[in-house]
C-alpha cells in the first residue's frame, strides 16, 4: 500500500508570495492533518480535515488555510509569506477521526522563504 | 506552555544495551500516546502507541510504559541497534480533539557500535 505522498518536496518562495502544498493520504484514510516543523517551535499542529470538513485548527494566523477534496486529498495554502514560514510542512493521514488512531506521516515539503 | 516535554535533548547508548527515552505531559485530558522516530529530511515514522487504560504496550524491541499518576511515559528499546539512531518524538492526543497530536521537543538517540 502506498504511503502518504506530498508535493512538491522542496519549494523556494519570496516574501509576500503565496504557496499551495498538496498531500495525498494513504488509500482509504479519510483524515488528513497538517503540521509545521521548525527548529525553534518543533512540531506544531496546523489543522485537521475529515470528510472535507475542518475539524480542528491550531494556533496559526489566518494566512494558513487548507481544504480537503472528496477523494481525501488535501491542500494547504499560505498567503503573504513571511521569512518565519520557512519550515518543513508535514501531512499525516489516519483511518478515522478521533485520537486513538495512529497517524502516518508523509516525507514533508521543505519550504524556504527568502 | 509545553504540554508535552522531553527533557533530554540527546541520549547516547552502546549497541546492545537498553535505551530509555522519557516524556512528561501536563494535560490530564490526553488519553492516547504515541512514539515516532524521525530521520533528517523524512517524516516521522510511527513506532508504538498506548492508550491511557493500559500501563504497558510491547512490540518487539520496543516497549512503552505509561504512569498516569505521574503523567509520565517512557520508551524502552532493547537491545539498541545503530540503526535506531534518530530523533524520537513522543506525542499525545485527547479523544475530544480529533487527530490533533501535541508533540514533545524530541530526543536525539545515538547508538554507538
């Protein structure tokens, strides 16, 4: 079974631009969560989608948004990029919603903002 | 306010010996705990989990212990192998928070041959 895939793997953007990252979950998984990893803040939860609905949102500004499609694929968008948005963005999928299911992570998208 | 803490940023162990990685949490609503292993430039890989109704879960060389009264969990790796060298994250979730995981800061494990 194929794992979680994320595209692109690497991205370089300029301050003020916007970016869209894509995540395809494991087949059959309906929950997709997004995390940001930075050296200073560690791994932080961005948001979670289940059946095309955002179920939870972390403590990030409104410039960070996401969506999920009917095939469970998800995208996240960051508008008006700032230098501090440089990070590894990780997507994780899970079979169901709820806290008692393992989440499987993709390889991440490394975003560099210059 | 860090709800999940891994107080040891790094740990060095000899091959064949036991590695013990520790994690503390403060939120009593957490009821499911997971350990992930991460190599550079890769996503975290799920290792083992434990529900709050248990105090121990074992999977091969990996055992997780949960002490609810102390809000403490630990991951034991026996025997340690050089391939276990990676950063280990503990994570916690609450059933009323969907799939939101709260991660600790990670512990870098180095297993020396």
